[in-house]
């Protein structure tokens, strides 16, 4: 086998790897889009218009916190713990509970 044939074989293997990787990324993106669409529909059932607006405001400032809130609300919804759509006042109470449980405890180390 000549050097050119080996080089071409290596190129073909690399091309196949890149195609497989691109296909996996495409599948992952489609799954994420489907999950996001499903989550969006559930959130429309769970929250009132004001509540959804409040959640979007939170998302602008703290996207990870908003994601956590969504997942917790979906869990509560699926367990049947509240009536839907949730009023803005109910949503505020849940936000207060979640934010209190997420606050980091500050501590100081004193040197003697």
C-alpha cells in the first residue's frame, strides 16, 4: 500500500467520523428542541400570563435559576399539587420558598 493510499484511507475514516459526529449532534439538538417545546406547553398550562412574564424576567437575569424553577414547577404539576393555571400570587410564594432554600450560607473563617 502506497503512502497516498494510506493517506486517502485515513481521510475517509476521518470523514466518516465527522459525519457520525454531526449526525449525533443533530439528534441531540432535535431532542433538546422537542424537550423545550414540551416544557413550553406545560409551562403555558401551569402559569398565568403574568407568571410566565415573571419567569422570563428571571430568565434574563438568572437563566439557571429559571430552569430550576421550571423543572420544579413541572414536578409539582405532574404530582397534582396545585390548580392550574397558577396565579401570580401563588407563583411568588413558590419563588420565595425556592429562593430561600437556594441561598448560600455565608461563613467566615477567623484566624487566631
